[in-house]
């Protein structure tokens, strides 16, 4: 089992190393939010207290982790499209190991991108001490694992590299905007606060914001529990699909037209 997971992780990390330009391009969106949107809104707003860029830094970190971890799972869709996925499924390793390997590989890729973004924290006014840096990396790792399980759970139901980005964006963008990454949840409308309780991205961003600002919207125990529960549920869903191989019609993918 462990050897199978390691083999899948190494395969995906080799692919990531070959396609390193994705790392640089992936920084464009969070830096745009942080320095362009942050400077523009921060010039006329004290939203969240103090420097607005400092306030949204955890949100932009969450944005970076969310999309890099999720889109790392596109290799599943690509492999299915070219037929390589069948070769992976018949490999002499447990199929749950394939799902777990994909999740871990996606989380590692996401953490790498997050570590590239982390040095920009002082430029955003979010200077972190040694202990805060360790706590931030821990929160980033937990967020990356959660987001990677989301990506694998979505990607394993698609076989089109055209449909997957559109469908995943339709899911991820509302989750990000409801997370409070760009505004304080405590002043948001009540319905948005309620919706945030069902949004795993909100818990991840809140943990990172708590490290930077020292203020949490959710209790820390609730955030940790919610992210752990999300991972357990999505890992179970992903393993079910991998165990079924190419026959996932009973899960509704064919009826919904996802597998196109």
C-alpha cells in the first residue's frame, strides 16, 4: 500500500517538475488580488482593521492553495482521456493507494506554490515570527490536503480536460467568495455567515488569518474538525470511484453528462 502511494506521488511530482511554468503562472492570480485589488481597495477602506493587504493575505494564500491543489488533479482527467488511466488501474497496487497518492501529490504541489507566495507576506504587511511561520505552514498543509481531496473527488468523475476546468471553477469560485477571504465574515450578511459554516475553504482561510491577525471567526477546534471531516468524506468518495474503475455510472456521472 505504502509503496503504491509513493509510486503515484513520485510519478505526479515528476510531471510537475517537467511543467514548472505552471508554478510561475499560478502565482499571477493571488498576487493580482493581493497587490492590485489590495492596494486599490485598501486606499479607501479599513476593512478588517489596519492594512487591507495584510487582512487579505491569508485569503490570497487560500486562493493559491485552492486552485493549485485542485487543478493538480487534472492529470487524472488527462490520463483517462488518453487511456493511460486504465494502465494505472491495472497496476499491481491497491486502488485506494492510487487515490491517496493523487491526493498527497496534489497537496505537495500546492504547498510548493504556497511556499513561493509566503515570502511576499512582509510586503503585504503580514510579518510573521518564527512560531507564526511554523503555525502558518501547518495551516497551509492542512488546507492543501483538504483542497487536494476536493480536486481528486471532482476530477475522478470526468474524462474531458475541457469540461473539468469549467465545472471545477463553477464549484470553487463560490466557495472562495463565501470563505471571507476578501472581507471579514463577522460583518457579512447572516445568510453568508451561515453558508460559510458549510464551506471548507472558509475554515482553512480562518485558520491562516488567525495566525496572521490573532483573531478567529470559527473556534479552532471546529475548523480542524470540519477540515478533517471534509477530507474523510471526500477520500471515501474518491476511493469508491477508483474501486469502480471506469464504471462509475451508478454514481451519476454518466446521467449528468460529466464524463464528456
